C-alpha cells in the first residue's frame, strides 16, 4: 500500500505544528473541550437578498427578511455537518451608504433575530458574539447585543458570530489603535509586537481563523470581510442567492472544502524534490 508522504514547510516547521512559543497564525484554534478535535469554522458572506427580491418583484427589505430565515436554517444545519463555529457577514461598515430605509430594516432585523431566537439559541447551547463597531449602533440595539452575549457566554456547543457594522480594514485599524494605546500607557513593549500579538487584538481572535469562506450569489470577492483571517482559508463561491440557502448548499460547500489539500505554506516532499 502506498503511504502519503509527510508534508514539510520550507521554513523547517512541519505542517500543523507551530514554532516554539507560538501557533500558526490564521489557523483555527477551536473551542471544544481539551483533547477533542475542533470542528470546522465556516464564514459566510450572505449575498443576494436584493436580487432575490427584485426577481420576484418584491422590495429589497423583504429579501433581507427572507435572508434571516436562511440564516436560521444554516445555523440549525451547521452542527450536523461538522461545523462548530459560524461567522456571518450581516452588515458592513460600507453598508451605511445604502438608502436610509434599507439600513433601518437591517438594524431592525438583527434586533428581531436576537430577540426572537435568543431563548432557543441559549437552550441549544449556542454562544452568540457580535463583531464590529458598536458605538455607531442605537442604544437599544447595543443593549440587546449585550444581553445576547451575556446570556450565552457560557455556552460551548456552537459559536455563532455575526459581523455587524464590521469591516476587515477597520478591524485591523482598531487593533493597531489598541496596541498603540497600550504602548503609550506603558503596558506593552512595542518591540514585542509580532503577528501573534497583533492577531490577539482583533475582534475575531476568540473564534479563531475560518477554515472555509463561502460567498453566495455568484460574486467572487471578499468585500472587506475577515481580511487578516482569510490568509489560509479555503474559498468557495456558490451560485445561489442567500434567501434560498439551506442545508444542502452548506453541505456542498463543505464537501468541496474537504476535497482540497491545505498546506499552510508548506509543500509535499515529493513536490519539493521534483522542483529542486
């Protein structure tokens, strides 16, 4: 029987292992109990609500409402498909440029989702975390976010992260600002800042980097989503509008992901020998 050759990294660190005192950046950390392998971390750019509504002669707001139902289906299906962390892009820092009515609807939908589903999420051992700049949000929305995070803080079966008023670039800027403030206050020696220290100041650090990024609607770009964290993520683009999304689509994306080989900058020894 032929045996798979060990994977080597040209830096001298074997695949899947970190150098002393660090871990591979942009690789998932997991939140499961000690000794239990973590499941997948999937991140989804939920795109196509407006086009879905337009194709049916409906207002864009109804497309967003149907998108909430797709989110509920996806959250329900994810654990059965080996996913224990799900990060979804709900509202970007650029979305404020949309019409005021649509922005208001999106704000209301997050509030309605958390209020209507919080008890179920809590009961099903789902932890909720909202990523993004909160100070721009209304006080009542900030309150419901805080309440949802507090009530689910000890849940460990599944982590649901909603990126809301979030952008990859702003999150990097905010991390840099926090580091600068710590250095100015004398709590941090600037010479100790490396990638691991920087990553720890991102809002996404607790959930780890995603294994898989999915974008629906057929578009093929990241749109300022998880820019630091996608360094080694696999990307899957699906030609389905978000309101139509469900278990079968997530399963198909995961199946495609599992058919790929993740090297994290390394290479098969056979490949290295072949190329010299």
